[in-house]
């Protein structure tokens, strides 16, 4: 596709707290708490950082020769621990059940407010 001027790059964002994401991926936790505890940079990402990367990738003349890349913007989380949700492999069945219940309750609450 490159010979036709089509560049294909992928962005793999780490945890960037938003209201919907935090309530579903970290049910019952303070937004960004898990990232502060496990991320090598001791913080979650910011939406502005993701926006800046996307703008850079799409901006004419900025990186026209960059294609076929996967860019992980996660504060080195994937390199250090194997990914954003690596620690969840240790969860018990009860912890998964509790998370599922919290997520389903949040989904129902959001749906009722539409």
C-alpha cells in the first residue's frame, strides 16, 4: 500500500482514564490507581498525549516515511510487565465474578440514564 501513498500504523495505548473506561476496566477503583501502582512511570496516560501522537502520525510532512509500525504508548507498561492487564492473570474466579457484576451494574446504570 505504501507505493499508493497509504501508510498504516497502529497505536497501542496504555491506560488513559475516561469515565467509561475507568468504570469498566477498573470497577470499584479510583481512576488511574492501578497505573500508579504498576506502571514504570507511576501514572496513567493523558488523552492529550494520545491526541498528540495521533496528530503526529497523520500530519503531512511530519513522518511521511513511517509505515507498518505499532507504537505502544503506555509508559513502558508492556515492556516491564507484559501489558496493561498482566496482573489480572492472578485473579481468582471470585474476583472475576465481582468485576463482571460491577461492570454489568455500571452498564445498566448508564443505559438507564440515556
